[in-house]
């Protein structure tokens, strides 16, 4: 969670959008204030976001090691429930930190949202896993060829409860191949190119509303 102290009433303002907006209305006193000195709050721990960004790759490496340790402890019945609970808590803290280090809020879809994906003369249907103002994670059937990293991709989709079809081009940042059965899905990370003003506006309205709804 991202938080900052209101310079007017000294209460803490919380919003997942603090990293990408210049001003915000304080939820306590109602005054519009400039966004400054943003903090990352994760399971009782608080970090200055700028300090966190300076050490991002160090904490990212630590997170990978803790994920491996968490999996190892879960698979070993010898480890006590207390130890497993502690490593799980530590993992949640680190994941919360990494989420706070992102420049854009990512809305996680709890239901399938269809998307049409085109790449390397190939077209297929997929679903959004998450969506932000600068990119998305998309899942496609494992029966499709895996997109090439740094390759161009086009996506077409409609936002929930809207009929307008958006077309966005972007670049494949990373891929994760489906494991085994064709029923499993490839995961594809996409960074959007420059968005048209109308698309940018509609997407921001959806993302910002989703962030506020998630916080309530």
C-alpha cells in the first residue's frame, strides 16, 4: 500500500495511485494536496519509496530467494508450522514492498476479460491477468506459439460494461511458457506503446476507479 502524510491535517492518506498522480484529495480533511514523500506500507513495515527504489534489485533478489525457500519449506513435512508461518509472512512483506515500488497500479482481474492478440502473423484469443496504464499480463492457450520477447504485439479488447473496442500496440517484455498440457496457458508481459488520448482517458478512468474500489 502507498501512503503519505497530509501536510494540512497530518493524517495518512492511502492510495494505490500515489506513484502516478501529482495531487490528491485528502480522505480526512478533504483538501487537495501535492503528492510528496510517498511511503510503502507492507504488513506493519513502512519504507520510504525513494529509498526502496534505490535498493530495488537487492530486494528483488531477496524476494526470489524467499520464494524458493517458501516452496522448499512447504514441500518438507519436517519443518514446523511456526517456521512455515513466519516464512509466509516474510514473503507477504517483500511482495508488498515490490508492489509499492511499481510506477503504475496493476488491477488484478478476478474474472476472465477477453482480449484478441496478434503477433508475428498469428492471431489468437486470450485473457487479461492484470492491467495497468503502461502494460498488461495476458494469458493465451498453450497450443499457440510463444510470442518472441521484444517482438511487437497488438491487442484488442473492451473494458467491462463498455462496448468500445480498444486497439493497443506494444512490445513483449517477458514470456512464461505453459507447463505441460495444452490446456495450460502461456503468460505474456506486454509494455504498451504511446496511447491515443481517448484510450488513455478511458483506461485511466477504469484503472483509477478499480484502485479506489479495491481500497474500500
